[in-house]
């Protein structure tokens, strides 16, 4: 199973639909984000939204949040979710590797 990870640059209908499937697998108490909320995440300079695809289909996501504190720039990984159908095939690992590379590019320590 070849996993391709990309950083979302815009919010599409496909991404909105993917979150409607993924978020319930992550949290039963929080609804899937609406398009406007996803756009806020994608457009923010403090967050990167990474998407994992297998055979072109979105099967996972991860949000990287970066923020400055007095001792430097920090990064935090949040809301990692992999679709049930793709678990156990390295999707989560691929998302985390992409996020760590993203954090390094931003200068987080």
C-alpha cells in the first residue's frame, strides 16, 4: 500500500467529505469540521493540515500546530486519524514523518 502525504493548500469538496468520514473515527463527541473551519486551519500560518492518500483516496489526516514561546518555536501534532480501512499499513507513520519534516522546515525545536 503506497501512501502519499500532502499538505492541504485549499479546501475542496473531497476534503470536506473525507473529514465527515474520518472525524467520527477519532472522536464520537466532536462533529466533523465544516468547510469554513477547515479553511481556517488551511489558511492559518500557525497550522498545517496534512492528508494521506492511498490510491488517490484520502485515508488519513494530521494537524501540525506551531507556536512561539519565550524559548523558541514549538510544534504540536494534533488530531491524527487513519481510516479503519487503511490502518496497519504505515499511514500514521507517514503522516507523522511529514509533520516532523514540516516542523523542522518551520524552525521548530
